[in-house]
């Protein structure tokens, strides 16, 4: 089964809207409360809610712009520091996740950065009770090796997402929740590479991709 470009764009839009609904909805609720609230202490709390929601919305948009969109300018590569900043913004709201950056390569092809960020997105969501997420990657003259290792008390990966990561669309329809997995599989397999997903063992799980991006 193949997914048309239009259908895939719809999947990404649905995923983006789903993830932004909570912080944007909180902004709307906060503004409604602010309109009627006269107590100074409560107004201060509402203002803090608005600030937190605005920051979360901006961080998610920055991350998705790089992970799903055409961010990074018109060049063929992206500064990995930009990817690191996007990840830090994404996990900043989740105090239960410790993020470790182990990428020494200063720049990577855009396709590799998209794979890295989307693996991070899936890995982050698998840490149900929080934990540690370590991101590593190497670019050896176009040969990419990307690894995202998570460690936590409870690691859960949706079977649909696992299947889509490894097999792509196959005979199953792709849903918005698996849009990131489908993007990873498409980029990697089109480059003749392989996506690797380990089974959780000793509270550790590894997501990886090996492919050429020349």
C-alpha cells in the first residue's frame, strides 16, 4: 500500500493540529478567564498559564517546522545545534524526561535531521512515566547512523507505530498517530537503509536508522 503525497500531507496536518490543540486551547481558556477575573492573585495565575501555554505552542511549532517542514533554509544540510534546540524546547515542558545530546557532527543532511527529530518524537512519547532519552548520530561522508536510546520505568510503543517504522504502509492504512513513523520509514528505505526498533529490555529501548543521504 502506498500513501499519496496529498494524503500524507493531510496526516501531518492532523498530527500537528492534534499536538497543538492542548496548548492553544489553554491559551483560549486563559483569555476567557482573564476577561472575567478581578482578583489580582488569580489574574497573576492566569497570566502564568498564558505564558506557559504560549511557550509550549511556540516550542512545538519550532520542532514540527524542522521535523515535518522545510526549515533550515535552502541548503542541503542543517546545523545540528538547531535540531538540539528544537528537541530541548519539546521536552522542556515534560519535567520527567532527562535529555542527553550525544551528536558531535556539526551539520547533517535535511533528511537525516527529519529522521532524527521524528525518532525523538516517537521515543519521547514512549516514556510513559518519564526517564532518560539519549540522542546520538554520525555522518560519515553521507553514511548516516542515528540512535535514540530511552531508559525508564515504563516504556510503551504503540504496535501501529512500531509496524509502520519497520514496514512502512505495507497492507495497513497509515493514521495520523503513525505519520512520524511513516516519514522515517519512507526517508530511510528510499535511501536503501534500515530502521531498527528494539524490544524494551531492562527498562531500555533503542530506536535507530542506518542509511545513505548523499
